[in-house]
């Protein structure tokens, strides 16, 4: 192909391409309105709407209730298998550590510490604190509550901070009020942690596992012993109740 012919061919090809208009990809538009329909809606502790509807516009809840009309421009989310709460729930929060607070109990052998536990006595180990109840103490500091609320949390489960068998956690609402008024569930769970003591027993992970195992064995023994005692007490009472009353001689 000669040079002039090649130039004319490339020019015609460029002109044909300039006439082609390719369609632009459609941009996805984020919905501004959302509606969760048919959900179980918890508006506050003890206040539940079965088969409820939640309508949100521009990130703000504008309507909650049963039989609420769904806006025509809303993206609908089926909530028949959902429970909707008015905020997020943090399932594990530790209370703030007080200044000078140790992460473990006083190890055996130190002044004022209990004697070293005998083998098999898990309840005598300082890190076994099953009787501890978060509901009996101020669970969270003011700074913790404000920080969690600012992050969008409405309730938290507060767990004891130290020990291996640590005690009972509590579910706490983050609204303002006295400690007893904001507790949703006083005894939610028994908290167990694989944590070795810095000093004293148990000083290893294997020792912590042994303490947990023994603690649960002790609890089972106590449960069974209590059941035997209660049965024996009931049987003794029945025997006394049906015993014939002897007439005075």
C-alpha cells in the first residue's frame, strides 16, 4: 500500500471511530429510604412489637410500629426471621481497671494470703471467684458508658475482669440512671478465662485448665450432694408426718 493511500485509510478509520458513542455504565444509586418489615422489634427492655416495621430515611429512623405504611421509594428488607434492637449490643466488655488493681488475686505464700490450697480444692484457689456478681458493683465508668454510647451501643454484657473462674456477668443498658435501674439481666453467664497467674498457682496454661476442670467437678459434686440432702429431708418429713401418734399411757 502506497504512503498516500495508507494515510487516507487511517484517516477514514479514525473518522469512523469518532462517530461511535459508547454507552456510559449506569451509576448505582444508594437508596435513601429503607424499611425493615415483619420483624420482631424491641423498642426497650420488656417492650416488644411482633411483626413490626422500621422505616429509615437518610440514616435516621422515622417510624417504628405495627402496620406502618412502607414508603413507595423505600428499599424493603424482609425481617420475618430478625429481631431488631434500638442499638448495637457489645457481648463482652470489661470494667475499667482501678488504679493499682492487680490482675490476679494475692498469690498463696504472700503476707495476708490464704494458705496454699490442697490438691483438689479448686474453691480455695484465689483465681476461682464464682461467687462474684457484676450486678452487685458499679459495672462501668462514666467514660466507658459515654464512649460506648457515642459508638452506637445501647447495651453491653459486662464480665468480671480478673481470675480464671471469674463470676457472673451482667447485661447492662447504657442509658442514664442508677446502677440497679440500668441492669437488664443480673446474672447472664459464668465467665471462665484461660489465664495463668503471674505469681503462685496456677502459673501455666495447663494449670489453669486443671483449675477449671476441678472447679466444675466440685460444682457437680455439690449439686449432687445437695440433691441427696434435699431428698433425705423430704423423706424424713414424710415419715414424721405419717407416724402414728401414740396415746398417753
